[in-house]
């Protein structure tokens, strides 16, 4: 069915259609039997899909990447489509509107998506309250669905003060998320990627690790990295993870390399490129990190997963879990099911 309606969706602005689809998905799930029907069609429950990574038990290894549900609005609806974990955000301490619209562009020929959203979100207080409300409403799912919190800094916060923004988000979300992701790799907040350099990154991660204990409980902290890092920078990432003892890495965020885009006008749009043009590079980064670290920390693989084969390739390269976003938009919810079915056969 998704193949039939996708051409209609693709006639409209990507950001507008995103909100249209999520609003109507929420309406459908509120109908009597809607949520149950969604689970019956898309979700696969099989104990063989369960996986324990950085101390957390995942009902299946296919997650929703950050960026899709920035404000924790459709956690339940995404779970009903079969995702094993949901990553909310990127969240900043204060609400911010993000960059001027239009700020998202499809590249259908290449199955890509360019975005320069700019961490548009309602702020950490709203997001924390929404996740808490989900936890309260669905107590039985507390042992199933894993929720991650992807955290960043506000646009107007200078890099030298960035650690304070990460602390605010970390402290506010600590009680409601299962793991954290430190996002210093988005290309859409001016100067943010400078925080990927070893010294500022060590400062942020060490500070969060020092705070990572509440009533004897600590939460896994992961680092999301860009696909545009050199091997030397990736070597630094391995050292940083090992020295700070954070839980792992998410590879990768969007790329600033748009050489795969044929349309000259589209190629000039500012922002990060995701989707199929990123498939090969993200897998290369996963494989490099896994080999360089001798598999000493888990990696969540994301970037250009448009088929079950793409997901299996990332897992073979060294990823423990995978996440979808652009592939989910192009291929529909059936992609989640196809990946999990392929895992059961592998």
C-alpha cells in the first residue's frame, strides 16, 4: 500500500507531509483497534530478535533514528510499526524554531534527503514530560521498548559554553530515557562539528560521565559521529571512547558531501545529505571503527539502509544495532519488518 500512496506524498513539501503523516498516524492509533491492527500488520514479536547491548535488552535490533520524532510525539505509534527502540531528539535545553523554511529537500533519483532543520524542537522540559507521560501510560512496555535521548546545544550557545547545554539536557532526561546520544555531528548548527575535535569532545564526555550516577544508576552514553571524518579523526574517536569509557558510537550522521546528487541546483542546497548516497560510507566507518577498536565497544549503524541487505551488511561490518530514517521514508514501514524477517533467517 505504501508504494501506492508514496507518489502522492512526494508531491508535497517533505516537512509538511511529515507532520501530516504523523498526525494521521496518531489519529489512526487512537481509533478502536487501530493500534492493535498496526501491530498485527507490521510488528514481529520473536525472542530470537532480542539483543542485549550496553546493558540494555532490545526487543529487536531495528530502531528509529533521531530526527524523525524530535519532540517525543509518536513514540507509541512508531513502536506499533515494529521498531525495537526509538531515539528522540535532537533535544536542546531551550525551545528553538530551527532554520528558515524550506529546510528539507528530497532527491528521489538518488533516494536521498537533504535537511538543514537546525535542531528545531520544543525544548528539553516538554520532551522529558512527554516521555514520562508515555512511560506512565504504557507501564507494561517499560521492559520492552527502549527510548534514547539525543541531546545537543542551542544555536546561540557558544562552543566554549556547550558543555552546560549538554549537562542541562542530560540531567533533565536522566529519569525518563534508557540511553543518551551526544550529538556534535550535525552540519546544521554553526560551529557544532568543531566539538568533534578531541579536546572539546573529551571535556563534554568526561563531564557527563562524572554526572552519570543517580541513586547508583548510570545510563549508557553514546557519541554520534559524522561520516566525513578522516581515518585519523576516527582513530581519535576510538581513543576518546576508550578513555572516557562511554558505551559506544552511532555511525553515522548526515554527510556534507553531495557529489552523488545529479541535480545541480539541489546539490547547492545547504544541509546534510542522508539516504542511499550514504550507504557505502556509513558502512565503511562502521567497519573501520570495529576493526580499529577490536570490537571493544558497540556501534549503532545508521545511514542509507533501504533494504534488509543494507541492514545485514552494517551488522556484518560490526554494528550491534541499526537505525532507520530516510530509508523508512522511501521504503515505508514494511522495511522494518523485512529487516527483522531477514535477521530471523540469517
